C-alpha cells in the first residue's frame, strides 16, 4: 500500500511540474520572449499541452475563462496539492 501511495504522489508531483512549465512557457510566449515559430519551443509547448489537456478539459467545461484568463491550471494545481496532502497524511498516519 505504501508503494501505491508513493507512486500516486510521484505522478502528482510530475503533473504539478508540467503545469508549472506550461504556465511559464505560455507566459514567455505571450510576452514574445519565446517565439512560437521555433520548432523546438513549439514541440515542447504542444507536447505538454497534449499531456495536460485530458486533465484540464473537464475543469474548463465547469470553469469557463474569466476575463480572458484560463484558471483551470490553477484549479488543477490546487487539486494536486490537496491530493498530495491527503497522501502524506495517509502515509504518516497509516489510516486512509
């Protein structure tokens, strides 16, 4: 059971970092620091978007963009944080 909790926590941590990378690259593209026409930048950004889209799409259906901003990555980060907190409490206390 501890291995399963560790595995879910590790996957949640990887998703957390992917969302942060997506946000940073998106902001750098938005402010013209990175060029979307560069193939390397586009492949990384598009690949991360394709990985995260199945997780973000249900949130986007429930939470529409407000003022042109997409808050679904923030909701996903908060959900991952809550999941990690729950897993840590399960792992430390041993009672899930």
